C-alpha cells in the first residue's frame, strides 16, 4: 500500500506544474520569455520533489520520475531550460552521495540531453500525435540508456535490473499519459483563445455592416460640396484646406471600405485559380509603389499551384501584406515571394522582407482589430487579410525578428 501511495505522489508532482502553468500563468503572464522561465522553475521544483520522495523498493532500490519533467521542460522550453534542469538533477543528486547511481545519472544525462535537444525543434513544429510519440520515445530512450549503463556498472543480474525495468515501463506509460494531457490542455486553451477572438470579430463585423453605410452617405455629400467650393479664384490657403479635407475624407472612405470587407460573413464567387498568375498580377499592380519606396521584389513561383478561391479577394489580401512588407523598410530593401506545394496538400506562399521586424507580442496581436504598427494605420487591412485567408480554409503563420525582418507564410488547400 505504501508503494502505491508513493507512486501516486510521484504522479502528483507531475500534475502540479502542468495545472499551475495552464491555470494561472498562461492567462496572467503576457511575455513568452517570462512564461518559459516560470515553466522551467515549476519543472525544476517537480524534479526536486520527485527525487526527494522516491518510490522505495526494499533497502537500496529507488524509483522516481525526474526524467518526465526533464523531457517536458526541454521539449516545450528549449535548449537552456534543458541545460538548467540537467544541472539541477546532477547538483541535487550529489546531496545523496557520490556512488554508482550518481555516475550513472551523469552518464545518462550526457548521452540523453543532446538527443532530447536534437528532437526539440521537430517536436515544436510537429502535430499533436507526433509530439506525443516523440516524448514517449525520448522517455523510453532515456530509461533504456540508464538501464544499459546500470547493467554495465553493476552487472546484468536480475537483482539489479528488476527496478530499472519497472522504471522504464512505468516512465514510458506515464510520459504517454501526461503528454496526451498537456496536448489536450494546450488544444483547449488555444480553442478558447480563438473563440474569444472570433466572438470579438463577429460583434465588430455585425456593427460595421450596420453603421458603415450610414456613415458613408453624409461623407459623400460633404465631399461633393467641398469640391463645389473649390473654385479657381479662391485664396491658396483655402484651397489647401479644402484639399486636406478631401484627402481626409478619402482616407476615411478607405477605412469604411475595409470595415465593409470585414463585415461580410462570407466570400462567394470562388473559382479554380492559379496562385502563380495571381501573385504575378499583384506584383505588377504594386510595382510602381515599390519603385517609389526603393524596394525590389523577387519571385520564385512553381507551376501547378492551383487553389479554389475568389481572385479579387486573394489579391486584396496579398496586396495588404505586401504593402506592409514594403512600408516596414523605410530605407528600401528586398522582398521575396515564393510559391510552392507541400507534401501535406497545401500551397505555400512565403512573403519575406528585410524590414524592422516585430517582437513576439506584436506578432500575437497582428490581425487583431485596431492594432497597427503604423502611426496612421487602423489595423483593418491586416485584419481583413487574415479573414480572407481563413475564408479560403487557409492559415497564416508569421515569423519575425526585431531588426532583421518578417516572414509571412500563407497555407492554402491545394486542388488539382
């Protein structure tokens, strides 16, 4: 009964950091680096608790699950959290005495940590099922390496290897369970964020459809009267004031057009179109603007890139993203546009610039209502672009680094 209680205690040490992080930290801490530091500390405390209260078999045999916090901390945190947790294991293990178990711990960590770090990048970019498989395989590998070296150090006898074999099976099963749990919690958290965002966008969409037309009518009348007042014999100062008023009304009209585009619940008139042809059209349309901004566009477009979409709306989305890329380079530069097909059935459009870049927080806010990095921007253009891509059952990924540039990756379902 005592052994079962110790096993349950080990499982509790795994659950506490998971629920603490996803219940309290993700909602309250906005900065990704701070979240990663807190998560690493939580896994570190879990490691210390697991090592402090192991499952004891007889007099010398000890079983604990420090491998699971180490693996999860490294896979979800990255290289430095992995190094920190490994160093913590070694330093805390010294307090139990330097013996064969200590040497085995050091050897296993030296061999396992590079393996975990190696798979960390592919883990971060993989889908949910593959992430679970990677975590389970790494846990199995860690325990197998420990079992092998313990056999080398102590001898391959039943007496010494029974507990490590139990540890291998138990750790592998528990890793699978907790990997599934973490991925399920992450998925629910992501869905909740998307639902909150969708609800905000739905409300804005309904309001804009109602009010945009009512605002546009008096604006058109105002613009007409201003044009009538703009007579040739007016003083230059008054002509300047009228011209500024007309320009501001035109700018307000553009914002209303964005509102109306966003307020449309769906995009009809879809057809089979060639992405390569549409990209080339967009480049030709925006060519004069790039020349004025001292920006050069380079394209690499593959053949047979077909999707089902509305060409005008797709062009609108691409032009918005391209304009942002060009405007992010006040001193000029290069914009690359590539179009390829992926193995999982998508057309991949990449728009990359050499602009000022964005922080992680700015990337997360991109496409949100009224969020713009430009002084005179409303954020509606990018918001509409995101909505258009989603309406084609596509998705947008944004990678950026401050001072280096930004890469937009647009994935759209491919058709033959």
